[in-house]
C-alpha cells in the first residue's frame, strides 16, 4: 500500500486503516468481529455502515498478503465485490504490483 500507484487506486475506493491486534486496544476484538478466523496479516473490507463486504479468509486459508495466483484471485474477487466501480485497468495495475513484490512465490 506504500507504492504510490497502488495507494492512488486503493484510496479512490477505500479508507485504509491499520489495526494491530496486539498493540491497538480492541484490535483483537475487531479482528474477530470483522472477518473469519484467518491468521495474520489479515484484512477486512467494510462498508460505511460497518458491514463486512469481504475479508482475507479463503476457506481454511488466509490470503493476508496475496502472492500466489489463487491468493491474488481471492484478493481481486474481494476487491471487485467491495468496490464494483474498480476498473479492469486498476485491477491490472494492482495485480502486476503484487506480482512484482512476490516474484518467487509459486502455486
């Protein structure tokens, strides 16, 4: 999220808030409330009424930092569900940036 191009896309659709489950009071409760049991790092996408739209849980797995093809697919599916106006070009940029930072991870 620190990459300027990635930040520009995500900030267009989302308000990013980092919550540490250990350091932030109530962080663990938020983790449990807004998503499936999934490990860390984890992410959840909420709407303006605090309804869960998507999270990093993928069945019994967590795709907290997506790097493998199936993890990136889950991330894109979650993003498209939560942000239906995200464009194919924006998804392409996000996907390529993920692949750049995790080139050695394979299926």
